[in-house]
C-alpha cells in the first residue's frame, strides 16, 4: 500500500481532530483521582468528542477473530501496557499508574494520542518510568524531520529508552494516521536487521506524512501477553509500563504536533 501524503487542507482538518482528542484528554486528566472508575473516564471522553461533532475512533474498532473494541478509550493500569477496556467496576486506586489512550474521527480524519499519569503518591522509580517514556516520545517527535527515515526515529527512541535501563514493547508500534486509524507506515519504536529481513520497511520521511508515535516503555522484560478479554495487553512478569502518544505531521521543517490543545 502506498503512503497517503496529506495536503495542507487535510492536515488542517487533522489538527482539528487532534485538538478534540486533546480536549478529551484534558477532561479525563481533570477527573482522574482515586475512586473514579475507568468506565466514568470513558464516558467523559466520549461526551467531549461527541460535543465537538466528532465520533470516537476506537469504538467498534474491528479485530480479526475477536469482539470489536467496546469503548472510546483504552485505560491501562499498572502492568497493563495498552488496550485496557474501561469498566464501571474498575476503580482507580491511590498509587496506580494509568495510561489513557483515545482517538476521534472528525470530518473523516483521525487524531490519536495517549498519556500516562501517576494517581496520588508514587515512588521516585515510577515517576522516572513515566518521565522517561514521555521524553522518549519527545525525542521521537524531534527526530521526525527530513532527511531522517522511520528507522532513524525508531532507533533514537530505542537507544534512549534502553540507555535508561528500560525495554520498549516490540509487538506494538505507532502507525500512519489519516482517514484510517492505522495506515502506512508502521512506526516501530525499535529496529533490527532481523526485523528488516522479515520484511519491515524503512521509509524516508516526506512532507505530508502523518503518523502516531507511541513509545510503550516497560520497567522490566518486554514479554507481553493478552488477557481473556482479547484486548488488554499486559507484561508477563508484572512489570509496570507507561505509554505516551501524539499524532504528528511531517513538514519541511519541524513536525506539527496535531494532538496538542
Ligand atoms: Mg492511541
Ligand atoms: Mg495509536
């Protein structure tokens, strides 16, 4: 599949989609406290997205041989890496770290971003995991300039995260974003010759590319498994993990972060 390069007009619409996602995140951040359920956070995000004339992008997202995704957000707590399904029974506790990921479709274009928060008091080690993950996203965005390639961006993220003593998730990657939530190119947070040999494609960055960078960083080993709900991905050894994501557009200068307020 060819890369779908967006026109400036399309990028302007994507910026609006991203702004709506940012507003949903702001509302969830304000509500996040011990005692709230992830189901309540989901409702808050859905309300904001619909109030701005957009549609939740994750809701009913299909997955082969599994039920479609049933909610507006992913709420992944502690050793849940990504795709935690929100529920009114899942109550956030003091000391949890919570990754919230959401996306919307606005005028046929998508925005997608994620943040990880510490709820109440957490140890300096957990604060550091969150800070390093956020910094790895910043590094990935800063590296998203021509004439760099996807491989350059991936290696910058990987080297930084590993230099801090953490692992990057390998089975899950960032992705092109546009009229579909997942389009070309794949945006991994790591690179290897083996992956290349198995068909992973490098691409030079080009003006008009729009993609989500989303490093998923794990304090321990990077082995993952999926829970019986067929969505929630957890670390096998119970290690804590964090996840930050922005959707960006490549220009001939600095990238535009589309999912800022
Ligand atoms: Mg996301
Ligand atoms: Mg994404």
